[in-house]
C-alpha cells in the first residue's frame, strides 16, 4: 500500500487518503503510527486531505432462516460475504458522503474489502482496484485439503465469483504480479497493469555493484548463512517454512554442519506442528527484527520454499535490495519476470532440488558474491520508486 501511495504522490495528482479502520483487525496500525512517526508524517505530507472511516465492531445481519440465507448467498454473494459493505450498516452511506465532499475523479481502492465497499457504494466514480492476491485462493491454500468441507468449497467458489466480477466492473486493476495481471486481462476488457513493489535502496557497507569482483571479502563470510525471512502470520511464510524444515533441512543438517538456518521474523501465528521442528540444532530464530540490516548480510542464501504461483510479491524485491542470494521455487516467482535463474537468483522446480542447490552455493563463495551483486543491481534497476515511476505515470495518462 505504501509503495503505491508513494507512486501516486509523485505522479502529480491531488491525493486524499481515506483509511478504513477496524480495531479488531488493524494488524497494529495505530501502534505502527506511534512507533514510526516519521513514516506517517511522510504519508500525510503526500495527501491534501485525510479521512478515517470506522467500521462497525459487530456487523448487523438480518435474522433469517438457513434457507433464506442460502438463497441470498447465491443471489448476492457479495452482500453475504462482505456484510460491512451493505447499506444497513451505514458504512456505504458514510463512504458516499466522503466521496461527495472530496469529489474525486478516480477512487483507488487498495485490497479487496475497500474495493468491494467502493463498488457497492455506487458513487458513480470510476474505481482502480489495487489487487493484492486472489483471496479465495490464499484462503484455500491456508485451509489445506483436510479442511475443505463442502461448505468451505461452496463459499470459496462464491468468493472467487465476487473477486472476478469485481475485476470486470472496475475501470482498471493494478497488481504487483505479472502473472496475475495476465489473469486479470483474461477476465476483463478494462486496463490491467503490473507494477512491482518498490523500496528505497538500503545502505550496504563495502558492497560495490559494478564490477562484482571488486566486492571486499570481509563483507561476507565463507560460511554463509541460510536464511528464511518472513513472519508466521503470512500464509506463504508459515506453510513454506514448515515444508522447508521437513523436506530440505535434513539434507542441510546431514552436511558438514556449517549450514546454519536463520529464521527471521515474528513467530506470532506459528502452527503448533512447526514449533518443535524449529528447536532442532542448527536453527536460530531471531523473532521480529526492526532493522533487517542487522541480520541480512550481503550474499547470504535466502530460501523461498513456497510451492504455489501466488504470494511473495513484496518479500523478494526486499531480499534483492539486501544483496541476498535468493534460492526459490519457480512457482513462487511466477509474477516477477525480472528474476532469471543463474543471473540474479537460483530457481528450482521443487523442494527436492532446493537442498542440493543450497549446498552448492554454500561451497562456492565467488558465485554467491556474483549472484548477490546481480540481485542488488536488479533491485536498483527494477524495484525502486524512481525506476517504476515513468511507467506508472504512463498508466495514469492512459486512464485519463
């Protein structure tokens, strides 16, 4: 959200920010504002106006029989699946009131719930949908095969229909995945654009980008670490790490013992089955780290063990920024055409191939240095605001 807001702020538009606030699902937003006042001040400086719309803590649902509920679910699934956006909760009326005050030319709705609210408010203003992922698919992967009851399958199918119908109705859809942008184009005649997530370049002491062979040896250790970055509240991180520990870690542990695994990120939300697996020798869990530069050393091996073509649109550009040597399944980077195996990363078909690929890199320091430098160069070329801005401005011009 920050990345797209920053692009909009630098595109010359007059920007008003509307925050939808649900205290029961804020993910610590208020605490973040308190802890990061300089970031929040920067965001506010980009906006000529700011509004906050409190969503009701308890959604009002009419009392109906199961039969009537089922009929309503199939007749208007968005109403049942997103009751916060229904007229009887007063949120849509307040939303329309704010829109009348601001009188925008376009509404940019980030993520699914704001987009559904903007769509159902019928304000008459064209909508740009800031697409984050196919939520129906993420929920299905999180549920696992055992949890996919008939009721869940029906709800998931209806949610898929709501998302696809929304994509067809909006004026444009913006995604951070080239793969999903292609899927959106197959569903809609509207504009679909792919803009990768952007980051400010971090300072890496002693690391030169060109030529790579000038990187001082003291910027990396000959016994590089294997690192998995990401908090456990994210589905891809949670499932991917457990799969890595089950499938790949045994081969690393059976090596000469130099392959340390560092798990960096909050463990809140970690599944019970993963806790004992992370207690084995050779695994270090850091918890949440505010300054990633303190733990992400240039040219360490970063594993991305997610086996599905969804997610990971934000983490991999961040890893490239820190000159990490990314070892990923091909599926996980489907949406990032900037990655090329052997040039700025190492891609494998499945987790069975990941163990040998990691061990080979650990034994080849010059190759790690070369890939880490190429990763950093790719970050600067493709994943900064300055790199993406011209294409983003052309997209807005096409909308106008």
